[in-house]
C-alpha cells in the first residue's frame, strides 16, 4: 500500500510516494511553472537518479495527470495508492489537527482563501484533482497552522480593533507547522529528553522562513503572522514591516491591493534588496563585490538574532536552538552569522562541526555547538512529508491523536 503526499503551491506541485509499511520514499518529484508554456516535471528516485519531462500544464489538474503518468512509468500501481495527504497552508481557527477531507472541509479551506490567496486555492485545486484521479483513496488535509493552536491569546492576538478579530479573523496563525513539529520531536531525541520536557527555538529557514518558540513540546509563539509575510527576512518576502509603509507606498504609487500583494510576496526580501538574487548562495558569493548583497545578509542575520533573543526571553530556559530547511540545513556560513555574538546568551557555535553539518553533502542531524554551550545548537534535516504521511495513515487506521504530544510518530521513537 502507498500513501501519496501532495504539496500544491501557486505554480508548483511537490509529491512523494511512501511505502506504508516501511515509511520509505518510493519515488517523488516536483512540477514547476504550472500555467506557463515551459512547465516541467522532475521525478526523483531513492538512488539519486532523476527523470525530467517537459510538457505544458495549464493547471493543477493537468499537472497531477502528468504526475500519475510518470508514477505509472515508475511501476507504481495507482490502485495501491490508498491515501493522499495534502499540505494545506491555512486552517485558521477551525482546524487544530489533521482531518479527513469532506465537502465541508473543502468549503472551509475555500473560505480561508481570502486570508491565504496564494496558497489555499492551490491546495484546493490539488484536492479536487486528487479526488477525481484517485477516487478510492482517503484524502486527508494536514494544516501548517495546526501546530500553533497551543499559542496563548496574548501571543496570537494583535492590538487592533476587537471587531477585526471577531469578524475578519485577524490574528497570528503561523506556518511551517509540520516542519517545526518534526524537528522538535527529533531534537528531543537528540537531547535524550521527553519532548514535553523540552524548550526549543526552532528555525525553519528556506526561501520562506520562520522561527517558533516551543515550551514543553508545544508552540507558544512564532515569527510568522496572519500571513507568511511577517517575521524573518525571506527570499522574496520582507519579514517584519511597519504597516504604515504599505499604506504610504500604495498611496504614492497608486497601487491596488493585488499589486501590493505581488510586491510583498514576490519582489521583496533578498530579491528586493539585491535586485537580482534570491538564493543565499548567490548573495553570499557576491557580498564582497556587491554591497547590496552584504546588506541583505546583514539584515537577515540581524532579524534572526532578534527573534532568538526575544524567544529566549519568552521561554526563560532554552534547551536547544534548532536549524532546519534548505538554508538552515546547508548554509553553514549563515548559521555562523546568526550565532555570532550570542555567546553571552549561552549560544556557542563550534566552527568545525558547523562546517561539517551540510545536509546536501550527506550530513544527518548533528549537534554543532561547543561542549560548554549552555544552549545546544542542532542541525536537523526536516521531513514534512513524513508528518503528512503518518497523519494520513493514522486517520485511515483510526489511530490518529489530534494531540501531537500523544501521537505515536515513528520519527519520535
């Protein structure tokens, strides 16, 4: 039996097929540039080999049809895909855990699209397509925001008119929840402590980035807000920003909300500062000759340090600082920058261990702090798809526990 994990972005689709018995990936891949004439699929196999197929895919339904064709070519029996787990970015206040998808759930995801217009519609398209193509499979929604339902009201509420919260749902929701859940469980194992006795600061840093404050194994705060625009500096998103800036620029340039939405989501962050680079490796390689690149990395490191300091103050005692996601797992030069100057807070990075902790070079989870560092520093490769698959399988088997501290995850053992 197979479980398919689907992650539908606005113009992309990521997929992985897991064997339900071994919980190992059989095959996976990425569809890019959906809706454009040069869209393509890259399918990856466990041995590291890849196959690319260039074909026009105008929507997620067409993309999923191409994926199914490529899975058949990889000898995956479609009848054996018994469950499909969908990553859904925003579940709002309604969904505090993963759920089997019903018509009511689909309507709720659609209603929340006004808050997450770039993410929830894509997830819904993927759900509709998967239901059509795999009608006998159980469809499950795994929400990014579910992990943060443990935040206290003083952490998730904004100091804005109460009616905005009551009637419009204006509050902090947080994102990347499955990633923060996974690495918090693995960090607890590395520390040799029960997860409900661990206080952690987890840093998911990729093109999108977020920090989470975790007390006793559950989230009590996050850097991301009502949307994925707040907090840390990201590849194309600004992170924390005075809302007056948005009003001022819209007024001066005569921008519509849709135009401003594009600028904040696609044209800001590292790209906005450097005017040419999104990838941190490119920014790093050019910082000595391009002062905009130096500035971009200084701003990013400055903001990461601020959140580390703020979350230490919020948590009181911290067992470990945990780096994950594409940048957090691989960019040793940025981890070095993030941790520099934090020695007085009990954070001491070992430069030799840090340079060796590069996931794409084969490094697995590692402790990268010095022996006398009061707060341990860990690098933990994330596996959001495994969370999605295990939630899906547990719902199918009737063993799912919406309290993730009591859920029997294989990776927490």
